[in-house]
C-alpha cells in the first residue's frame, strides 16, 4: 500500500483498477484537469524540463524521487497514507468508536463542504502564481515555484478522489466546479477571500508560502484527526508535500533580508530611499508585506465564535491541531476559552464556550508557530549587526472576519479612530508606491547560479545538487 503504481493512467496506491466505476469517473475528469492546467497553470512553462520531485511512496523514508519532467507531463495522482488497523475516533461525541470508512449520512453535507473548501484552495494558489515564473529571481527559485505548483495540483487530485469515491453525483459535480472557479474572478471567484487576492511579485509569493501555506498545514493537521478515515489518511500525506512550500516561503524571505542587510552594511545606511536606490527591499517594506499577509491569513481560520466549528468537532469531522498531544477530555463540553472583543474604545477578552471558540484555538496555535519563523528572520538581521526587529502584528490588526472585522487596530494592538488609521495606513500596510517599487525589481534571471540583486543565494541546492545546478532546461 505504501508504493505508488505509475503504470496506470492515474498513478495511485488505492487499487484504483479494482474499482472500474471510480476509475472511469476520474479518467473523465482528468482531461478537464489538464485543460485547466494548460489554461491556468504556470505561464509559458509547457516546454521546460524541470528538476522536480515526484512521490513514489507514502513511506516517510525515501518517499520521493527527483528528475527532469515536462510540467504538463507531471504524473498527478491519488496517494493515501496506509490505514491504521482498528483506528478509533479519539475526540468528540463518537470518541472510542471505530473510525468511519464511509461517510455517515447525517454528516454528508458537512464533510463535502470541508473537502470542497480545502480542495478549492489548491488550484486557487496555482492561479494566483500563474505569471510569477516570468519574473523569477533565479533558476533555483523558478524550480521551487514549479514544485509548489505541481504539488498544489496534486493536492487538488487528493480532494477530488474523495469527492468522486464517497459523494456520488454531488461529488462529481463539485469536482467539476473546482475547475470552473477562478481566483479573483468577479462572477465565479474562489471560495475563500485570501485565495482571490493577487500574488503579483516574489516578495508576495514568499510571504504567501510562509504564512498562507502555514495555514494549510494547520488546516490539514486538523483534518488529519478526522473520524472519516480516508480524509485523515489523505491529508497526512498532503502534509508531507506541504512542508516544502513553507520552506520556500521562510527561506525566500530570509534570503531577501540577508541581501538587504548586506547592502545596509556595505553602504553604512538604514535609509529606505538609499537602499531602494541600491536595488534592494528595505526592512520597513518587508515589515509591511509581513503585516498584510499575516492579517489576511489569520482571517482564513474563520470567525472567533463559530457554531460550525463546534459541530465539526463534536461530530468528529475535524479535530484540533495535534489533538493526540492534548491532555483534556477531547470532548470539551464544559471548557471555555478567551476571545477578543471590541468594547467601546477598548479591546477586551471574553470567556466563551470552548467548542464555539475552536477557530480561535487553531488561530492561536498558528500565531505561535508563525512567530517562530519570524524570530529566525530576526536572527539574520541580528547576525548582520543591524538594530531592527520584524514583528508579527497584533491579531486584531486589519481583520475582516469575526467580531474584530473592521476594527481600526494598530500593529501594536491599540484601537484608533478611522481618521488615525487612514493617516498611518501606509506605515503599516504596503502602499501603492511600495508595490510599484517591488514590482520594478522583478526581472527574470535564469542563468544557472545567477541571482537577482535583491535576493541572496540559498545556502544549498535542491536534493544535494549545487546551487548553480541546471534546475530548469529551456527547450
């Protein structure tokens, strides 16, 4: 079960050939997917040979191989972690019962909604990143972008398999709709607002893959606890692939900071105007990009009080992050949690039932995890001997969902008037001038071993290859 059969039209480790009806349905969906990829996948990449990793097993040891692949010939497929014998449900009202191998009728609509929402984020990010290959700062970065893109496509396949196998005609229709919505399209946009935002430059991409793919990690970890065993097994393997996406973000921002600090020391200046004249991204602008991507991403966790979150947990559809490591009763009937509210001119904490605050619990876990990477970026600045610290803004800053939506809160957490917010907005969020400057730096650099002026090379290459390896062959 751990090895993947690449002799089939759709690579898989789920014995797809033994279910002819399902196999036929997925083979009918496959050409539509390839058409979507051709229309909305990485712009102008069809003829390239790209040094990509491909999953060959779901065994954590040696699960992938590397080699040159043409982008449109990448072998997308269906891969699930091995089943756990006699797996039991370990949270919610069904705690202690056998995990579900099929969809209970009473949970069908909610499970379908969860799977569709997760599935919709995958093609959305490919669409958001469609044109970035045309402005890659190096061949190394171009290859990393393409790796992220093909794996987001693979994650779409993971959710489509579940829809086709377990949800009948409804699932087939939802799978088609996943290819019909478009990121940012007015008439038929993607489901979650963050996936309709443009990703116009590589600093935005690095922030997106650090912050928004990290949201993906937390959502997938919560779904990996699900009582619906096929969903849990699918998302566990998706997490294996997701780690690289966050690496692209964290290391990418780190390299931008490293190059900026190098020029600051060479020129002996911290003046943003002088640094821009030297063609690097000043630390203040990096902070503003951080602020917007962090705030947009924490909205993805949903409202701070949610009856849906309570229902998903109690019925066993979606657990908490690292549910098994928590020491409570895993049912949470009498528990409470503090959430922020706006009261007059103050932010105050209010105790609410734990079950209704599970979105906030997941958001707080995410915030702690995000701060860790930002501290690693600060170590780069510190090592360069520069007195500047990047900070994660207050969680009430720039929120559009839940009880904090629309509140005017500074990055430090101070509630201010609309007038004060507007007066300082460009100090806290990227201005049109910031975005235009960053866009002006975006020019394609694809000779092996060369890097754009605004970003440092990585410490090491991919799969033990040298940094100047030919990661993309342009044919």
